[in-house]
C-alpha cells in the first residue's frame, strides 16, 4: 500500500488529488491548517487528516511523528501555497507596488514552508522502496515563458508568486540531484479555478489535478528533476 501526504488538501487541487489517489488505492493523509475543515474533508474523502501548518516547525514535527508511528511515507505532494498578491480575482501587486512584506509572506509558505516539510519528511521518504515528491508549481514560474511576448506567463503582472514558484522549481532540480533514488518533479496544473486565484481560473480542479495525480504515481524508473504539465515537459 502506498502512503501519501498532500499538504493544503482540505480544498481545491489538494482535495481533488486526494480523491483521485484514494481511488487509485493510496492511503492518503491530507494536511490542513484548519482542523475542522480538514476533518470534514477527510470524512468526505475517506482519508486521514493531519493538522499541518507548513510555516510552523512544531506542526510539521508533529505530523512526522504521526506518519512515522503509522508506518512511514512513500509520496509527498507539496501543494500548500498562497498568492498574497491577488485580491478579488485581479492581480493588485505588480512590480511597481511590490513590497518586501508581500514577498516575505509569499516565500514563507511557498518556499520556506516547502523546504521545512521536505527536510522533516526526507528520513521517512528515504525508507520507502519507491519514494516520490511532487512540487506543485506554476506556468508563471517559467523564465523562458515569462520572457516570451504574447505568452500568458509574461502577461501576468504579479511578481511574488511567480518568483516563489521559480524558486520551487530550483528546489526541485537540486533535491532531485541530491536524492537520485527518489522521483522528484515539479508540475504545472494550469490556470485552475481555486481559492488561490479567487476562482478566476479557467480550468476545473479535475483538469488541474490530472498532472499532479499522474506524477504522484511515478514509477521508480520514471522521470526526476523535471517540470511537467498535462501535455508534457515544461520549459524552465
């Protein structure tokens, strides 16, 4: 049985990913900062719930202890994220208005929180026969796309969110290099309607979760250190 932890999974892409992986036979733990929302989601999905705030060391350590006591971890989906520069479906913080506070808040979850989770759960993943890590990134993180006139990634006015996801992509490459027996990849779910973007996205969560689920099921001989969308490899 494959044991999977999905951070930020009481709603949106994390919730749908959990639903699909349960159907695929995984034992799924959903991480949620909000205990009641997490419990409700776990009951609906038939998963187990962990109170998990990726910005808090004690919360992450407690989650590790639970999974260690329950037998370990095979798949980690780093889904929890925030988009502090968004409000009412519109980007309100572009380069001209970007502050260190917005950047710090964004990186605290999207980058530092992910590193905190990776560092804490690596010992459990290393004990797995087929460890997998999926980092949920964004097409806005692609430097080549952001530099291409006419590309949607270039049209996106925000700075903090794509910068944080570009950092996440670099983490993906470096961790994959450091742990060659693991399958560690970043994914671009597409512009999906979730709370993250005030439901302004043009895709459903079912469409967005497809690549997350696919990469969570990567075989030991599958790709690692890559960046993928539902249609194939993404440009860095």
